[in-house]
C-alpha cells in the first residue's frame, strides 16, 4: 500500500539538490519518497540542524548514508545528542570514524560475498547476499522479513560493552578473505537499540537503500526501510530529518520516482561535423600512419645495403593488414560490379525521335512476342475454337460465356471403336476446356505442337466415322443456307 501511495504522490519535483549526480539506480529517490510519505520534514542545512539539535533533539533524526564524517561534527557530540532524545541511522560499508567509540562498534570495511550457486545469493549475484534477521519485538526493523538483499556489504564488529543489540547476521556460507571459518557464523550486518532517550541503528551497507534495490518486487528492502524509519521516528514523534548522503545534506524529499530522460542526441549534421573534425585532427597528427608503422617490423639492413622490406619474417600483424586490405578491395569490386547500370543490347543507342517505325504488322509482332516469351496460350485457344467451330458451327462471340467450362454445355461424344473410346474422349474434352477458357493457361511450344497434332488426328477420326461430336441442348448451331 505504501509503495503504491508513494508512486502516486511523488509526481512533482522540488528544487535541484547539491547532491553529486549519479545514475538513477544508485540514487536515494525512493528512500526520500518514503520519508516524504511519512510526513517527515527535511532539515535544510547543517546550521539549522545545529539549532534543532540543541533546542529540540527529541524531534530530530539523522540519517547518514555512505561517508560518515558528518557524525564527528554533531554539536555537543553524538552521545549527548542521543542521550537527549535524538535518533541516528548509519548505513555504510566504509570503516573509520570517532563516532564508532560511542557505540563500541565499528564497520570493518571488508566486503562480504557468497558463491553464485548459494541460495543466499540474491539473483545469483555473489556480491548480493541475503541477510538472516533475528527476531526482536522491541526493534521491529526486520520482523517478518527474510528477503532483505545487500549490495557489496561490509560487516559490523561489536565490543562486549556495546549498548546495541544485533538485529541481523550474514549467512554462514559467506566468503571473506583472511577471516577464520568459526567467525563466519556470527558476522553481523545490523545492530540497533535505545541510547538514553534516543535510538540508534547501524547497518554495514548503504546500498540496501538505493533505487535499484528498493524498487524491486522480489526482495524485502522496501518494507525494511519503512520499518526502520517508523521505529526511528517513534511513530511520528521525531518529524525532522537531516539526510546526509555521501557527506552532502539532501533537502528534497518530494521526488519523481522515474529515471530522467537521456539527453537528446546531436543532429545528423552536427554528428557529421564532429566526425569530420575528428578525422581531420587524426590526419594532422599522422595517426593512421603511426598506427600502421607501430605494428610493422622495422626494416632490416642487409650487409650495409638498403633496408629489406620483404615480409618473409614479418609478424602476424603484417599479414593481417595485407589480408584485410585484399578483403576490402575484393568487397568493393564485388559491390561495384553488382551496382553497374547494364544496357540492354537489344535497344538502339539513339534518341526516341529517330527510332525507325517497325514494318512488321501488329499481328505478326504479337506472334513473335508469344514465341519470344515461350507462351502460346492464345494460339492454343484459337486452335481449339477453330476445331469446334468447324465441327459444331459455333460462332466465336459465344465462346467463354459464363467464365468457365460448364459440364451441361459440353458436346456429346460418340466413339464406335471401344479400343479408342477413352483416348478420343479425353482428347476432345481437353480441346473443349482449352476452347472455353476465358484466360488461356500457359502453353509451351511443345504442348502447342501436341494440341495441333491432336486436332488433326481427331479430324481424321471424324472423317472416317469412328468419332462423332454432337452439340447438346443449349449449344446453338449455325444455320446452313
């Protein structure tokens, strides 16, 4: 619920911050949005914090991420601030600082890793081990959470006099150079507790709070952050926050939870000008020649004579350069040969105005075009129609009506010789389909010759009386005078 509410309310941004610009994924926008949603107000400067720390310390929370040097500048000291009711959260993987003496605990600065095959590795990353929370009802920062992921964390070392309580450990299969195996069972990640009237929370990694970790749905970092802020604020009693990130005070809690757009790319003309200036500069510096000479062997003298440039003992770079040059030349020749404009040798190389008018008739030109294309479909259809017109008396205007051959309109075929009945019937129907075709099929010269021989053979069978073709009802015959 809180995550959805933050996404809705964090729709407008405040003034620019002095924080060093970093990739959005490494930023603290989500953490600050949580503070804003919980109605915690930012302290705008270190001077304002000094005043609040002296006048109303029980209303102030100090959150330090990364560099911890600011804690050495707390007015009247960190211990006094906590004793009087202030709250502090320190999350860092960096060692050092006088403030560590207050807690009898320190951040070692040694990184903790696990193997990629370990079930304790978040998304199989060795640098991101899950931590193991210890249940603590008084400090419910990790209560009910078992998927809090770290990001290149360090670990805490605590003395016996420390007022803080261990809240989370690292898994037992973690890997740390030069650390005895028996100590790996009690490596601390987080500690916290009351300090006088105040509260303190230490974590050995500040990357648990970056956007790339808080905005994920497969870990509990977001819930852990909400629990930590709620506990430090004592349910809203402390409502002023000094947020220090990498040594800089951040005052903007009203942030946009989305990555800023990339800067626009230069225009094509600008890119060309930049490339041209770059190439000119490289040529002025003789860059290309120097790179070639750097990879070629120096010429050797032979008996005091002129240098020997033969590449018989040249290193592999020499041959690579030669092969690369040959490949480029070959590729260029291939592309050039394919891109040439080819002139049709059958077309006259003269202006259209002086072209001669063809003397061949149009019909003959059509026949020549059919022969050239190898498609004699029109001639085959004409041959078939002429055959049936001679037999049945068809008029040419009646061919092809209806757009297809219809079985009822086919002629009646009678063959007196049983041995020839099937073959002659097939031949007649084949010519019939060709004659009735609205768009003639493709006919090769060889097939056309077969149709012509077939029509001649059928005429012979008709004249002998072996074959009879009689028009059916619906086929109108010409009337003889």
